[in-house]
C-alpha cells in the first residue's frame, strides 16, 4: 500500500491499515514535509508518517530496526510504482478526484476518504473511472461498517416502523478551529518544506495563509463544503441506505435556510437547514438544528442511531434481527479490513464508490440550493437540475491549469 495524504484523517487511516497483517505500507506522499496545523495543532506531514511506519515495523522485528518506507511529494511518482497494489487517498476535498482517477488508470485499488468529491461532476467522473478500470474502491464512510447503523437500516427497510415518511439528519454546525489557525487568515510567507502551489492544485490561485490549509481547509468553499459535506459523507449516506435508495437520490431540495461564515477566508455554512424530497414521498431533513445522528420516522415507530448510541420506539425493536427471508445488509468485519477482504476477493465493499457518490450528492445539492437561495428540482437519473441552467453550472468547477480530470 501507498498512502497519499498524511495529515489528519490520513494518519488515522494509516494506523488502521498497519494493524492488518496482510498489508505492507511501502510509501507515503504529502506536499508538506512536516509542520503543525493539523488536529488540535498537531504536527503532520510525510516525514512524521514515514517515521511512524518504520517505527511500527521495527517494533515487530527481532532486530528492532526497519527502513523501507519511501517518501514522495508528488502522488504521481507513488502511483508509477509497479509494486504498489493499493492506495489510501486522504486529501483535502479539492484533491480527491484527480488522484483517484489516475490511481484507477494505474491499476490500483483505492481506499478514498469522504466526502467522495468536491463536486457532483467530479464524483461522477471518479465512479465512472473506477468502474471502467475494474478497481475496488472503499469510501471512508466508516459508519457503513458499524453494526448499530446497519441494524437501524435493516429495521427500517424491513418495514418494522411502518411506512417511512421522514428522516432527520442532524449534522454539526459552525466552523471549529481544529487546526488552531483561526487567527491566521492573513497572507504569510509559505513555510519551508511545504509545496503550497501543489497543495492548491486545481483550486483557484490564492495567497498562502495557515488558516487556509491542513485541517481547516474545510471552512473554505474553494476546497470543501463545510460541515454539510464533511458530515454529509456520513449521516445522509446512512439515511439513503435505510431508505433503500442508496443508488438513487432526491427529486428536489426545498425550504433552505442558512447562515454563512463571514471571516477573512472561511465562508462555509455555520447554520443550515434543507429538505431533500424523494419520488416516493419520503423527506430527508438535513440540519444542524435537529438531534445529531439519523432519525427514521415511520407510521408505526421510529429509530434513532448515532455513533455509540441507538434508540427505538417501540423499545422492543432493539431486539430485532432480520429473518432469513428479510433484507440483510452487508456485515463488515471493520471498514479497512473489509476493503482488504474485497481487494483479495474482488467483491464489492460495504461503501462502494457509486453509493458514496449518490449520498454526497445530497449534500452538494443542499449547498447549491443554499448558495442560490431557492428551491431546486433534480433529476437523479440524468444527474441534472430541471430547468435551471444556473444551478447546472454549479455541478462542476473550472480547474486551475495544468490540472484536469483527463
């Protein structure tokens, strides 16, 4: 395995794969050699990642030493290695599509972090490439491997709460200062060891500022979609799974309300509410004003599920297990282990790319409707807005030269 992106989530994922005896991490790649600015101001970059990999493997050897993890600044050099079978890609959202498409072309299987893509058009291109080149792709929407979320969805899909009518997705709001750089949004000199031009990549040219990069990139619309797309890769994903429309999508986004951040650089939504309407009449409400997690409401009961918790009404549903003739969703031994299992078996993992694309599309649609300030109608088959050219222009974004999806 090669690791592309060694800050924030990338390090956590790397540690997970190190625990799998079938995986050998042989290379790490990041445009940053080493600096603070990651979770809680922690230090990250390719050098700390290399050191951790080699330290971990050294602990497992009688000699107590190990050297064998290469470092790269450019992901294309890592992808060119013939001895690498799989890649972990954990980059800012604006850097998801190009490496995934190139990895698929290079014959690598891919564990790619959520949210799947910066735009709906990029997500479609990624899903098409993975299919075209016959690769295994697991999206880092790890709630799909959580037994509680699976059970909640089985309860709903097997009609145990009656006819489903509403799903509440409670997402966090605000723009938390994860990287301890909120007060550093004015231009500064680029630090040594940080290839900032490569970090920007296909995004618009902009002066360097610590508040723009590393973990706090999420609060800049040029690179991400704020909490809506960050958590949109989790709870709406589970909502569509429980609704049984994981390969489809809504037909409209309505009743949007939003407050935008108004800082020097940060400009994503801090408070939000929108409603995704489906052809079967079910409504998904995505908001930072409802209970965190996913709440399925039916004609005869309800289910609420979140990380570490689950409740049902009636309470007897907590003891539910599907019968042999009922819907049983995939059982996962763990998100990363499931990925490696599927790399070896060539079966579809629990969070495949088409489902990841369809679920994050809900978040993108919400952001587009909120930015336009009006309701929109959506064709989930054609993946186009109906009678709305302005909205359709927002399905993709221009890429800074020389970068493209080709």
